[in-house]
C-alpha cells in the first residue's frame, strides 16, 4: 500500500516545494494537501486537497482529523511555525504519525532570546544579546554592547520580521517606537545584539532519540526581497549554494543537543559569522524544514524529506556518514517561478555571453 503524506500549507511556495521534494525522493507516495485559504489551495500540486479552518480556529482539530481519516494519511508534515505549534499541541489526538520535537523544545526555539541564553550557557557560539524591557533600556543596553553597529530584532517570528541594523540608541528607539505605534508590538518583544558581518549559513538536520541521522549545509549568497527591507537581509535566500563546512556542522550539532538528550525531528539552524569568522547560531527553526528545502533534497546522496517520512513511520534508518556534504550546487529563486537547483557546471549552459564581442564577428568601427 502506498504511503500517504499530508502537507499543510499546500499551494504556498513552501508547501509546493515540500511536495516537489517528496516526489523527487519517492515515486510511490500519495500526497494530500490542506490549507485554510482556498486561493492558495487552488495552486496546490498535491494529488488531493482539503480546505480546513486556520490552525488557531476551534474547528481545526476535528477538520484535520476528518481529512486524515478520509485520505488514509500515514504521516502529517507541518512546515510552518503556526502549523508546527498547533499540531504539536494535539499530536496525541491525531489518527496518524507525527514526527516533531517535544513541545518544550519547540517553545524554547520559538523565543530567540531564551534560545540564545540556553545555547550560550552550553558553550555554543551565539551573538551577545540583551533583552529590551522598555524603550528607556535601549541606551544602557546599546552602551553595554559597546559596538558601532547593533542588531535590533523581534525575539519571535521569522523572515527577519522586525529586524534592522542600527548605529545609535536613538535609531533603535525610533524603530521600536514605530513597531509599537504601527504594529502593536511592545518594546519587551525586542532584543539588541552583536552585529554579525560574515558569511550566512543554513544547516538542516534530522534526529531520532538524540541521534543525528542526516545533516546538510548551505550558504546564502543573496536575499529574496532583501533590497526592500530595512535590514537588507532575510532568512529567505534568493541565491544559495551547497558548501562543505564541518565547523558549521559541529556547532549545529552542539546547539541541537543543548535542547535535550533525546531530541527527535527536523531542525533548521541559521548561523552567521562574527567579526572573527566564527559561525554563531542566530535561531533554530524546530520541527520544520526551511523554504529552500529543494536544495537539501535534490542534491547529495540522501533526500531529507523522504528520510523524514521513513523516520516518522518508525523505519530503521542507518546512514553511515550523516553529513551529506556536496559542493557547487546552486539554488535560484524569484517570485512566480519554480526554484531552480543546478550544479555550477550547468550555470552557463545554453547562454551566450554578449558582454564582449562574439568570436568570428566583425566590429563595425569606421576605417
């Protein structure tokens, strides 16, 4: 009997990318999508689709269970933070397999300041970070950091929401006041931290009962919509490439083990180098894959999405070398297009370079 996988958020870029990864790794899967927005759901590439209430709606659980039973679903893979949190909270009531970290680990990773504090106590490299309790704290914290440039950001959420580099306490106060006045985000939701100027890495991994199963590393080279954001960056890459970085893997495994001795599930870690070139963990997306998952799944020896399903089903998965390291595969993304994954050797295939005169062509200069 074919394995049936339920993908919440179907029809979004992340949802359809997950479906693409699953199909690339296993032909026999039947994939069902669900979403609370019928317009997104219409764009789903799943084999069948179900319209559900939003995860926070009281009717979400009975509707989700009904879809699982009707579709004979074996595994559900939540791949957004709201879906991960909601499905984690009701995991014992679902009539299918769920492969998520503990709810305590999810809660810890959901607060970037609490996570940073835990990791620092365990000796994991992190940016020096202080919480903001009220706007009047900012000048003192800024002085305590003792740096010309400081990173100001909201301690929850993703995609660099509310994040900006500042060069003075006045700039930080103005930024926080804006979010208070315009978005209803209180000052206590912010932190100020050491600015990290170096390379930007993402590390995605799978764990079962405290054992590392599979891990891969990539580097972000440019950012989707970064030019229109005050920070100039985003966790969503427009261009990224696979890299071999054992030091990044070592730091990430230490960070995830700091969450508990029996961690299980998917963990996606963001890191950025400090001024000394040391990769520092800036956040951990626990329980889900990141949006450029195709770069992890369509390269290397092992497909991470289908390995996740096998682990969720309780199969024995034995990978001799968990670090599936490959180089020079690029990920290119833009709005309204399917993300492309290609090797460096393919980058210029079929492209003619018109930046210099073509061989065999005469110039039209006057004599």
